[in-house]
């Protein structure tokens, strides 16, 4: 989308930092102000992290413990229980497809100039 590769490299933090903030890596999703929470659904890292958490902690979340189950709490804090596992995969592939189509359109526009 930009003419110079240096400009593209300078724009990378503008794409990566919101992904880290809204995916729940550094702070819990429920601590993000409500008027900004919608942005988490635009970030592919959100769905990838939720899939990893499901893969890692779903078995121990089902185990019975005497106190609060830490695996279950981890999944709850990350908001993993919002959708079934297959929905995360479908959304990840849909995001990938949308970005591929946008890239093709932008390359065609640049090639015509």
C-alpha cells in the first residue's frame, strides 16, 4: 500500500501493538474499556491465543479440584468460552482470506500505475 519499504516497516508496530493489547496478552479482556472491546474481534491474535489456551488448558479445566481450578480461571479470564473451538478456526481462516483478497486488490492497483 505504500511506495517505500521503509515506510511499511515503520507501520508494523501500528499493526502489532493493538494485536497484543486487545488479544489479552498483557491485560485481561474484561479490563479493556467497553467502548474499545469490539477491537479484539478484528485481531487474529485473539483467536490464535484462545485456540492455544483451549489446547493447553481444556483437559485440566475439566478436572475436579478442592479449590478454584486455575486452568478454568485462565480460560475464563481470556474469554475463551465465548465460542466453540471450530468457530475460532473459521474466523482465523476468514481473516486470512480477507487480507489475501485485499492484498491482491492492492497489488493490482499498484501494477496498473
